[in-house]
C-alpha cells in the first residue's frame, strides 16, 4: 500500500484512442483509488537510434510491477494473438520474476477480439500473480457503457 491506497498498474496492448482496449483500461483506472500508473504500449515496437527493438516502455512497466498490488491487463487480439508489445510484456514479466512471480499482486485480464489466444494469455501470467478474473469480449468495438460495466 502507498499512503493507504493500493498501487494499481494498468497495461494496455493498444495506444490508439479509437481502440476499445484503451477505453476499457481508462474506465477501469477511473474506478479505482488515485495511486495508479498506466502504460499504453501500442501495437508496434519502435526502433531506437541504433535500429534495435529494445523496448524501454515494456521494461519500465515490468519494473513497476514489483510495487503494484493490482495489475489491470487489457489487450486486443489479432487473429487470435495479442499485440506484439503485449506479448513481449508477458515474456519480460516471466523472465524477470520467474518462478517466484509477484506474490503480492492480483490481476485482471481483459481480452478483446478473437478468443483463440485467451487461454494461452492466461497461462502466460507469471506464477504467483493471482488472476482474479479474465474477461473476454468477442466484439471488436464495445461501447463505453460496456467499458464502464467492466471497470466496476
């Protein structure tokens, strides 16, 4: 806890303002106490000055997870797979925290789109993280009322 509030970290596999994933994460964060941080990863890994794909935003989000009590993970799925950067995030989480996981964290996972990857995403959540709920929306564009309902 941070000054009496739970520290919440929200991570979104999209950075597009038109994406239902960002609207859902925004609504979920708005419903929680004020100690929170969000990372909107976007679908494309940017190249650094050397032309490599070291993804500092993913690394920073994974580092913040060590302090987070609540993880809100929201991602669209494309052809049954999450966005590339979201997959990289899950891989980096497993690599950094390994079998010890994040024992003090609870998580909510929301997937939007094709459901084929949802079970593999659930299995990719590192050990020790208590997955409180996995919600899957098969629709491509849920309305804002649905996003608010999910947040509550």
